[in-house]
C-alpha cells in the first residue's frame, strides 16, 4: 500500500540535532532504512518538514516508519493512503458505479 508520509520536525529539536552534527547521518540512516519511493523536504508552518512516499505491506508497519522520526526528531508524523495514476485508472469502474448509484438526482432526492 502506497502511503504519503508527512513529517514535521520541531525547530528546537531539529536545531539541536543540527548543532550536534548528527542531522545528516541520522537523516541518511532513516531514509536508507525506509527506502521511500520519493522524498521532498520543505518549510511547513514555520518548521522543517517533508513528504515521503513509502510502500507498506500492512498498516502494522506504521510504527516502523513513524518511530525513527519520533525518536530522532520529536517529529509529528501523518500517513495518508495515496494512488498513482495507474491505481486511479484501476479505480475508475468503482467511481463510475458510485456515480450511477449516488450521483443522480433521484439518488440525491432519496438521501
């Protein structure tokens, strides 16, 4: 299952990690372990942040992805299931079925 992982690093804690000189090695270690499909970093609400696209077999893997960020950076971590363009194409029949069932005026009036 492809997940978009949003990571927000508190400024104080990440400053400590930068000043200690361990930021690059810690970040490299986490990313090597998690093997994201993509990783982008940016400023988010005045904090350091990033989006990572990761693949999980099962939601029981969430702690394995989140804990390194919690422990190393006191990070706030969110997970959102996402689809590729190919996934969306495979989902089209289900979308069309929902439109037929719930998208008509008669269905809306019945609701």
